C-alpha cells in the first residue's frame, strides 16, 4: 500500500527519524537508540516512511542502513507555499495599514503642536 507523504510527517517520531537520517544513512539500531520506544515500533515507523517514499533501506554486509530520499517532500513544500504566499500578502497589507496609521498619527501630532503654538502666541 502506498501511503501519503503527509501521513509520514504527521507523526513526531517519523519526523525525528527523517531528521536523523537526512544527512547520513543510519542502521536501524542507531536510529532506535535515539528513542524511548521499542525497536519493533521504530521498524514500523521506518516501514511507513518507506511506503511514503521518504526512506530507502540499503543492505551493507549484515546491516540495513536507512537513507533519506526526501524528494517526496516537494508535495508538502508546494502545499505549504500557497499558504506562505497568502500570508505574505496579508502581512504586506498589514504593514501598509500600519504605515498609514503611523503617518496619520504624525500628521495629527504636528497639527496639535501647531495649534498649541498658535494659542500660546495670542
């Protein structure tokens, strides 16, 4: 069964496994040593990551090394990018509004100071 990449990153343990092997392949025992769960539980997480296309296992001698294949995360990045652009636009609009409010405040302050000076001269 082919799983969805979003299923892989939904679990914090799987995200941490991805972080561990993103820079260097590790054997199953090395991965399991980083967690307070059983080795079979880690194996199950690895199985899901394999099904999602984020991990491949390479046999070297008697050991199996897990290597990250992170190309599938492009789907997540593309999905997140839409929201990043949306929020960037909203923050730009908020920045513009705040700048306008600041300018209005400065104009109002100048006007008040000017009116106080006029009243003081009379």
